[in-house]
C-alpha cells in the first residue's frame, strides 16, 4: 500500500512535468491554447490521468486531443525518468469541462433567481382567501363574563363536566 501523501506528491509532480513539456518541447501545430489543470495517479503508481482545458471551440479541442495522444510516449518517458519509479505510469488525457459546468450552474442559478422574483411579485399582490385571521379568537370580554357566572353559581366544577 502506498502512502497517500506520496501519491499526492507524485500527482502534483506529473502535472508540473506534463505542463512544462507541453509548453517547451511539443511543437505540434495541432496543439491549441492548453492548460494542464490537474493530475491524478492510482495508489499503485501505474496509471495517471491528466486533466486539461483548451481555449477554443470543439475543433480546437479535438486537434489538441490528437496532439496529446501522439505525444503520449514522449510525455510518459519524461515523466518516468523524472519520477524515478520502477514503472513509468501510463498517461491518460481527459478534457476538463469545468468551464461548461460552471456556465450550466450559473444558468440554473439565474433561472432560480428569476423564478424567486416572480413568486415574490405574485405574493405581493396576493390576498387572503378567507379572513386575515383564520383561527378562532375568543374575546377577553366573553372570558370575563364566563368567569363571573361561574363565581355566582357557586359551582366549583368547570362547565361541561360530568355531574353525578
């Protein structure tokens, strides 16, 4: 079992190495404006997943994916030599679609804000269907009258009680 701190260090080192090699050594014209966002490696240090984003449309993303796929061997050998591991980890490149998810979440939040504003606008014009106070409230005068009648009759039992 590998130490989780060691796995994190290796993943961070892989991210830095891949970013450095992509920036300085890969001269493929298909490679677009790429940013290496994250790298994750399995606990056995055999497989690494590298996440990246590309500035541009779907065509730029596809061409960058092809360029990374063709440079995978060089990247793997560079990472293996730098890490000094017995086995060089295999690299898998995954397009990081965080920006699309952020835009989707922002759209959902805007829709929720608009729905809340509509509900508040409708609630401001709303009126009660019945009385404003739907619960029965006994007047204080009626309570005092009932107490006086009980005192005059001399009954200690409350009204409505079972008299035997």
